């Protein structure tokens, strides 16, 4: 079993990407409604809960976790960079001073892709916990609830910050997603291999 401080540190660390993406989404929203914040919490928290469980089950079947670690950062980078570029393109295509008319990102398939991209590290954590023979339900629940809470706080912070930026909000949100993807990629590429 993980000690409470280690588990909390792990949960907060895994929630940071969801927090940053929620800030970016909050920047692009003209107004944050309760149902939008709840959808973000369910998507990010749900995938952060589910991925360690999937990783754990796979880890019980496979002794080697290298296949996940070899590609998770590339997948996350590709998803986040692609979505970020789309946000920037949409903002550039919008007519003169009006904000881009885009769908609610909390109702689009884009949210699922973002939730998956930000939870791939949690998949590797689940694999690791299986190899360490740690039971998964409590860690996975704490990870999911932490990500959900960070998503709600993040979307509200992003909206508050973004309301001062108006026209550039979607471009900034897109750049933030690309930066998050790049950070994930660079952290994995710079990490010493075991």
C-alpha cells in the first residue's frame, strides 16, 4: 500500500496536465456554466480513474511495461498538439473582431481526446502499481477525484484569466495545449532510461 503523502503527490502530479488543459479550455469559453465544469470533471476525473485500472490489469498480464512507456508521450503529444493547432486555426479563420464560433469544447469529441491524452501517464502508473503489487482501487479513486477537482478549478481560473484576452483566447488556449504536449514529450525523452 502507498503511504498517504506519496499517493497524494502522485495524484496531484498526474492531475497537472488535466489542470493545464482545463485552464486552456476555460480561456476559450465565453462563460463557464456548472454543467460544463461537471463535464470536464467527469471526463478528466473519469479517465484518470480508469487508466490506472486498465494499466493495472494489463500489468498483471504483462511483466514488461516498456511498450506503454515507449509510446505514451508520443501519443499524448500528437493529440494535444493536433487539438492545439486546430484551436489556433479556428481562431485565425474567424471573421474580423468576433470570437470564433466554435462548439462547446465540453460537449465535443475533442474533450474525450483531451481526457485520454492527459491520462496516458496514469496508465503507466497503473502498470507500475501492478508490478509493485499495490491494490488499485484506492489509488485510482484518489487520482480520479484529484483530477476532477483540478479540472473544475482550472476551467474557472482559465475563464477568469481569458476574459481579459477576448480575441486571443482561443490562440492562447491552443498554444497552451501544444506546450503541454511538448512538455510531456520532452520530459519523457530527457528521462534517463533504466
